[in-house]
């Protein structure tokens, strides 16, 4: 199979959109970290904050590797186009395969990061459920049997 110059160029728009999504994730996590830092300084003993900080640190690392693999894929696409231009077809095929593999790794890490993100939300839900149970077990929320 012979690659055409337009084949690796097709990946440019996909990689660009992925990089934009990864950057948006990074910015959202940066804002969360700043907010959690403020909460942690106010109440350093709260376990949910410490768990969330560990979760965000893990996600931040994953996003870094997603971005690195995305940039690598982009770079390999450009090299592939150059190799096609100078008619080094066999080398272009291998570089294109490398580009696709880097893109695949980036997507795989992204999938795992989504799962880790869901864990963070579950921590928040669990914390809210615990607070609700504490409040509902107190005398403020108990319905008096004589009121009926």
C-alpha cells in the first residue's frame, strides 16, 4: 500500500481536536487544584480533600502523557509527509504506523483518565452521602412520633 501526502494530513484535524480537549482538561484540573489548595489551607485534616489531591495529581500526570503522545503523533505525521514528499515510501509507512501508535496510546491514556475522573466524582458523592447520613441521624431531622 502506498501512502499519499493527504493520508497523514487527515490526522492533523483529529490530533488538533484531541490536543484542545487535553488542554481543556488540564485547565479544568488546574482550577480544581487551586480551589482544593484553598480548602486544604482552611481545613488540612479533612480526608476528602487529601484524597482529591491524590486523584488530581494522578490525573495531571496522565494528561501530561496524553499531551506528549499527541505531540509525538503530530510530529511523526509531519515527518511522514516529508518522507512521502521525498519519495521514501517504506520509511514513510513505518513513521505513519508510529504516528498511529502514539495516537492510540494517547487515546488509551485518555480513556483511563476518564475512569479516574469518575472516581473523583464518586469520592464527592460518598462524602455528601456521609454528611447527609450524619445530619439525618441527628435530632434536627428526626420526625417526632407524636407529631402525627
